[in-house]
C-alpha cells in the first residue's frame, strides 16, 4: 500500500472555480492569437500588455489628448477660406442711375473669393490652450499606466488561480489512487477468512463513500481548471495548449521596509502623477476661457473676383458693381467676443473641475499610502502563515503515514485512517492556499507601489 500519497479535504475545489468564473464575467473576451512559446507568467504578462482590450481602450485616450494638442497648435497658424460660385443670370445693362432688363437673354455669373487671418497676439489664450493639452497628455498617459497595473494584477490572479487548480487536481489524483488501493485491499481482506476479522464491512462502506465523494470533487476540479484556462485566454488574448509551469511557487523578491515601499509609491504610482497634471490642465483651460474677454489682434486680408458677360461693367469706382469688378486688401484688425458672461461661466466650470481633482488628491494620497500598508501587512502575514502551514503540512503527513502503515498491517481502523487522511488533506489545502495568498500579496504590493516588486521581467 502506498505511503506517499497526500489527501484532500472536503469543499476543496468549488471556491477556486467560482472565483475565476466570476472574474471572467467582468468583460468581453478578446479574439485569441496563437502563442509561439509555452505559457509562463512573464509571457502571460507580456501578452496581456500587448493584447488586452481594456489597456488598448485606455491608451487611445492618449491619442485623443495628442490630437487636442495638435488642434491647439493649429490655432497659431493662419485661418483661411476660399470659395467659388457659378450661376445663370439674365442680361441687364445700364449704369448707376438707370438700367434695362432683358429676360430673354441669359449668361453665366462666376464669383471667386478668399480671406485669411493670422493671429498675432491673443493675450495668452492660445498659449493656455496649448499648455492644457500638454498636461492632458501627461494625465492620460499616467491613467493608462494605472490601467495597465490594474489589468496585470488581474492577470496574476488568474495565473495563480490556475496553478492552484492544478495543485488541487494533483492532490485529488493522489488521494483517489490511495483510496482505490485501500478499497481493493479491504475487499480482499473481507474475502480472506484468516484476515476477515481485521476489517469490518462498515469500514469498506466508509472507504467507498469517501472515494465517491472524491470522484465528485474531481469533476469540480476539472471544471475549475478549464475555467481558469479560459480566464487566461481572456485576459491575455493568447491561446495556449498547456502552460509551462504546473506548480504554484513564489517568484523571487527582495523584501524592503514599509518606508521604502511608501517612498517607491510616491515616485512611481501613476495616479499621483495624473492628478496634479489634470489639475494644471483644468487651471490652464480656465485661464484660456477667461482670456476670451480680450480681443484677438490679427493680420488679415481678403480678395474677390466677379465676372459676367451679361452685366454692364461700371467704370466708376464709386459705382457699386458686384458682377464685374475685383476687390480686396490686407491690414491689421481686432476681433472681439463680447459674450463676457459665457466666458466667466466656462472659466468657472474648469476651475470647479480643478477643485474636484484637488479634493480627489486630498484623499487619494493617504488612500494610496493605506493600500501600500495593507499590501505590506498582508505580505508579512502570508510569509509567517506559510511557515506555520509548512509545519502543519509536514506534521499532518507524518500522522497520515503512521495511520496508513497501521492500516496496512491491520492495527488502524478505517475511521482513524480517514481522520488522518482528512487532516493531512486540510493541511495540504491550507499550504496551497497560503502560498497562493503570498503570491497575491506580492502582486497587490506591486500594484500599490506602481512597479514590480519581484524579479519578474515583462
């Protein structure tokens, strides 16, 4: 009889499957592409950064901000327009004092025109719009990085959840093999008249019931693993045949002090850069809106050419002639926008947006510090819990091995065997879950400080 199999407790797999399935409902799947290499955590994170739709969606906000900057810069260039008009017109002859109309004769009328205006001085309005666009690009870039960190955390959760499902599946296989051997041995003992007294029929029923319960849990384990695989495809956009890693383990890391992590968060947390940039953008927009009260000094000009063979050309410059005379000119001008109330309201709106971000900053900064502290304390707790879980697993294994040896020689009852089996299984389950918690604590700490705190490279 085997002595090295590890057991599994009750209610072992359902939690993992439900957790991962709920996470999958958070968004629509991406069209997967074929992976060219075995899936590792680093490969998963790289593919997630490249293919995840939520990251790509947020990244487009940067392009929108850049387009707004180009539009702000374009306002410094001349504004020009041109037009051409053609239409039929009846004949009319005469001069400024009298004219004669002939509706029986028609001809063409053509008009070409253009005008331009080059801003020379705007009292800072265009400059403020450009400044706002620059700050907006910074804010959107940092928010995109924040979204990347959020999605990377989710990818790590999925990956560690998948590995935990693999560990549970192996645990089920080991225990199932052991129980099948125990059932076979009990059946043979009951048939042997010389050894029949060492095993009772109810012992066999107890073992078979435990085996059936295990077979049922194996179905949950398979479903949880398949769901985890789909979750990995969804978050990374890459399909795979089988991950390279099948064992849950902790990536290498060098633990720092809480003060070091707090300092790193102040330097690297993207939200702490996005909020000040957003405030500056709104304040610049408010100044630009208020500067609309001042006139725009510009250099401009216009030109117009009209022609029609069925209208008499007026030779006097004092006679109005819209049909056969070119005209135009250039000069300096002032353009006034006299909607002062609207300017004030628009400026106040932008200042209110800036104040809203300042209010956000007032609780976001201590909130981020709280996130770092919480992740750090969870990491410390997981590290200490892993030491206890390791001792518990080793002790429970000795208990189970002792009872399995006793069962093999007929001195241990089925009840005692199953109790040690369940105790060892609970200890192994606790060890796997504690290891998962440690990995998740590292992932959360990486997001909290804004950079990877482990040796993962992606």
